[in-house]
C-alpha cells in the first residue's frame, strides 16, 4: 500500500474514534440527568407563602438524636406542572393541596441541641392556652412528649423540615384543613 492510502486509512480511523468519543460523551451527559421514576418523589421541597423552603415528610419514629421520616411531595394548587403530570383534579385537592407519596421509604435525619420545634399545642398542654396555639421549643423531650400525644406516636399529617448538612434545623407543624 502506498503512503497516501495508509494516510487515508489513518484519517478514517481517527475520525471514527473521535465520532465514537463524541457519541459516548453525549450519551453520558444525556443519561446523567436524573429523571424521576414513576415511584419516587421528584421534588420534596415545599415553599410556603412567605418564601421559606421546607422538606415535607411524615414523622415515623423519634429518638433523642434522630427522626425517621418518610419524605413526601406536598403539592399545592399553584404547582400546575406537577398537577398536570399526576393528572390531579380539583376533587383530588379539596383543601388546596395533595400529598404525593408513591413509596414509604424512610430516612433518618439527625437532631441537635439547636433544632427548633414548632408545633400546634391543641390542648394547651405546653402553652396553658385554652385554644390551639403555636408553640416553639428547643427541648427535644418536650417535642417527644407532644409526638406521644398522637396514636402510636405517629402523627397522621406531614411535618415540614429545614435541613442543613443532614441535621434538622427546624421542625414545623402546620394546621391542615
């Protein structure tokens, strides 16, 4: 074979290798974007009317150092994209929200001495109020005592959490209609 033929073959091989690398790079980039599967929560954050961002979750178990939770997606009527995606109707959201929880996988978040607990003192056990009143404490034992007022120490509604470095900074109970 002549030098020109060898040169052409070398150029074709090099072009093929470059094309293969480009195809692989595009595939990696395209599949690297995580697309939520049908059974997982795609956006567990919830932004309230004041612009504060929380993660919504059902509280499943509590110790002095940890909370075991089941993260959910708290969908409000202003999340039109998610409402379309799940084919929700007004009947699905009579109180202006929908709790999307396709699985019951639990995770553990840490508590520390700076964790703030804000909950509704329905019976005045903590605030001595005759009416339900929001109560705030940093005392984990006080919060644990409140959680134990629920059947099986498992509230039936989600709480809202602010998390920083896997440590809970704020636990918030909101009243539900």
